[in-house]
C-alpha cells in the first residue's frame, strides 16, 4: 500500500485536540473521515505530535496508507474538498517510503507561541493568541529563556499526566522576540527541540510571562528548573496562542 505524508494546517479552537476521541471532534478524526470518502473503510493516520485542545498547527505532519497510487497534488486537493468547511487544510502531500513514519522519523519539532499585548478585546485574532493587557520586558524574558536551553531534567515544566519515559530533554532553541502587527504589539516565542514533554512549551511561556511582567527574575527560572518539582513552575498559559509550526526530518519531505 502506498504511503503518503501530509502537511497539515489547522485551527485548534473547534477541536478537542489532534487525537481521535469518541463523540468529540478531533483533527485526526476529520482527516480520517475525509480519507474514507476517497477509500471506503476505516483509516488510522499517525502524526508527528498530538496537539492538545485549542492548539493550532501551521505545519503538522501525518502519514496515511492508501490502496490507490495517488498523484500527491490530487490527493491533497481531494482531501481538502472533503474537509470543508472545517478549519483544516492539507498544504501538501508527498509519496514516502513504506517504513517512513510521521512521528518516529522526525528529528525536530518547532513551536510558535503568540502573545498579543493590548487592552481592547481581540477580534480577528480571537482564539489565535493569548491576550494580556500589560507590557512585557522581552530582554528579561530572553534572559530567563536562556536558563532553559540545553539538556536538563525538565520535571518542573512537565505536566503531571505526562507519559514520557524520562523528564530529561534537550532544548535547542527558546527565542523571544517582539513583533509589531496592525492589531498591536505581539511577543513571539520560538521553541525548537527533537521532542517535548506534555505541556512543556505552555509551562515555559507561562513562567516567562511572569518574568516579563516583573513578578519573577531570570534567576527564578533557573531556580525553578533546578528544583525539578512541578510545584515550582509558574502558571501554565492557555493553549490558544500555541502553534506546531514545523516538523523536521533527515531528508526533506515536502518542496
């Protein structure tokens, strides 16, 4: 059976997350339902990462097996037709080796988190950003972020329901920048690693927001990390500003 990689974009707001769930809408379930229109029967697809409820994707990657040898462009077009009107789009499809796996073949994942700083309620970006009404010190947040880069025991920044075998991970990048948009100033967090613990990125951002607001110092971030205690973590920020931006593989899959 030919195997295809799918590059997927979606808004997470109407879904209970990526993973298929009984009686709840999911991104996985939506794509599998679209696949069943092309090839009758049950389908099971695998993804590079299982995003939580309300989390978005700019470049999620999944794979599926089909009986028919599809032209990748026609496959993406057909799936997009059957996904309407859901906020899910197949940006690209590509034929891959039979042993290629969206999750296990990945060597890197990149996340983006957006904070919108303004008092007036968000309209166009509602559900797409974490909105706060006070200024943030980007330099202080970057100083705190620098404490987290490298290989560490990230127990402090790990959800209590995380199923990972070990809390030890290597964080390759945690970059904070301010971006001026028409809707107002935003702070973006660019986070990159081979893999992440459950709620790790949202724990980072929630903690660093406290640094930016002046309630924590950068040294407090290091102290929290070294405590290896979930109770030492700052607040976990809401999901709506989080995007799975890119998944990296040893050999490029898409154009």
